[in-house]
């Protein structure tokens, strides 16, 4: 029996098992129930196991629920520059703060044997370390396990001296992590039909990091690991949905205010006005077909071929990236058109890093136009000025705003990071291979569907299950140091 079945369901199921073996009395007639087993009793064990798997699959499908995770963090690179959530792993369960990353596939956390792992964090959180020996349900993944061969597609998997399945990741910013895979229990709260809340758990496979390098060793934004939400079978959404525990869809709504936070659910957020664009098939990331960019309704002079998807170019949705990045051939037309549009009402200039900035004497929403990203399927993402500009530290009259989009030098990659994704409901519908969005005040509650499209659950119902400690999750202290806008600091891609 799967571990996430709660006691009430077990008692109910036992009742169903016990009652049919007696005679059923109705209008003085008895109905005899017989077991369907061949007379020669030669039914095979594998056949029985297959029948059980089919039955268990039906049971799991009937108990699909929505899983809610608390979100902390901010898109502002001058304060935090990332969003993260808390997970409970092991038996007894232990909490870990992990970055929410749709640009990678694997969940990994710092291991107690880690070399190079930070010991403190500038985010005001206490760092934790996973120790497999202290969890009664932890088990290493061996090299002969089928899981080990499946992760070869996403990482440099190999075998350690003790025959454990190991991994090594190298991120685009030059940082890296290595470790080994384990299986252990993930604890979470689930809301099923009729808004019934239950505490559940399920075994998941994740990485235990025993080595880190590069930016991962720094303390200013240190967390306990990374929660990969990619499309590969090893991601948490794929592991849980494949067993019928959650729908094959997840959603987030990331607050863009100073205190940040937001909503992350394994389920589909529903809201009037959501538009969808199909995912580009057979891609390792969440690629969309960006077709054109317009400023104040006027299309930019960019060849559409710049945005086509290939091994070296395309448009990726990635919550693990703080800023946003435009392909080189699109960046210059974007900046030059923007400057020409606003130069009568603001003062354009280049800062000492060569970033295009502006001194603004009025409201930024009055001085700057909306930017439209037009995608396949007729879906448009409308960006407010705060979605493509950054408010920078400045002492003087007015305020200093700089272009938040960065140029990907010599490459055709466009990455939509938190700068763009914040203050929007974003729905990753893996079942129908599409991504949807709508501008939204993420301090408000959201409605979530179980997948049938009929029953909706308010996010406030999910949040109501959290403890008072969760509800009073402390805000993150501002990091005082100014941060340069180099791509190596703000992307995990």
C-alpha cells in the first residue's frame, strides 16, 4: 500500500474488503460471491502483480490532489534575486529551502558530507544538510537501478566506488555540484475532491550534493539546494504525476514587491484572461515560439528567424534565471527603439558597465510604454515597464531605471527569467504541452483546479493548512551591497 494513503482511507478500504466476503441480504435473497481463479490454480505471480498495479493505478487516479508550497524570495537582484520554497524530506521529515528552477530537472539538497557548501546564508535562513544515515526511509540508488540509467539524459551520471549512482552538474554561470542519488520520503499537504486536506508522503529520488563550486559556494544567496521542475522524468512534478498523486501541471505566481513571496502549486491555476502558447516539442527546456516583439504596439525590425528554435537558439521560460536575456540580434533593436520612444520625457545615458539607463522624474509607468512579446498561438505577453526595467540605487533628483534585459553576446538564446515572470500567473501544462499566463496581483489568492476543469480550490484553503509559523514566514533582509548585472551572477541555465 502506498505510503501516502492516510489512516481513514485505509480503514474505508478494509471495510470494502471485509464486506464482500459475507453474503449480501436483499429481499430475502442471497448473492454468492466467488473468486475468479482458474481451477488449476496456475495463475502466475507476475499476472497477479500486474493486476494489482492496474488496480493501484485506478486508486491513485481517484485520489489526485493539489499540492501547495510556500514561496519566499524576490526577483530584485539588488536584494535577493531568486525565489525558493520549503520541502520536507526524510523520516523524520526535515525542512530544506530550495530554489524554484524550471530550467533544470533534478531536485538536489546539500549533503552532510559536502565540500564547498556554504555554512551560512545572507537570506536570513538557517542552512540544513541532508544526512541519509539519520533517515529511516533513505536508500541509495545503485548503479544497477533503472533510475540511474534514466538520469544519464540530464546529467553526467556515473558510479562511485561503493556502486552508488552519482551525478555531476555544470551550470551556465560556471558553478557546479556533484553527489549521489538517494530515494526518500517527500512530505506534503494535498487537497483532493470536496476540498479535503490530508497530509501525505511519497518516495522520490533526489540528489545529495557532496561537492559544490563557483557561485554555489557563496553565502549571500545560499539555499539548501535546487528544485528542478523540468520535463524530464526525474523532476518532482513528473515523479508525482506519473503515480497519479498530482495533476500533470504546475503553476506559480511570483510577487514582484520588495518582500516577494508568492504561490507555487502542483495543479492548474485558473483565472480569466489566461492565454496559452504551445511548447516547442522535443526540447530539454520549456521552449516557446516567440514570433515578434513590439514597443507601444509597433513591431521591432527583427527577423523572425532570430527566435526560431534549434540547438543554439530559442526562447526558454526559466524561473531559475533572475533577469531576462535577449538574443544578440534582437537586443540592439529593442534598446534603440526604446530610447527613441522615451527620450523626450526621460534622460537616457550609459552607466559605467555600459548598461542603458534613464533618469526618470515622473512615474515610470507614465514615462515608459508597454512591451508586447508575441508568441505562437496568438498569445501575447504584455510587459509593464517594471517587467523590463530595473530600479537601480541612485542618489540624486528623480529615479534611475536601467534596461533589465541583457544581451546574450554571440548567441541566439532568449531567456525569460523572474524579471518577466513575476506578477503573473504562469501555468506549465505538461499534459497538453503548453504554457499559459496572465498579469496578476500575486498577493491575492488564486483558484486551482484538480484537472477536471470542474472543481476549483481556493489557494487560501491551501494556505489555511499551513501552520502559523508558515503564515508568518519572515521577510528577507535586504542585501546592502550593489550587484552588477552580469549573466554569470543571475542565471542557473
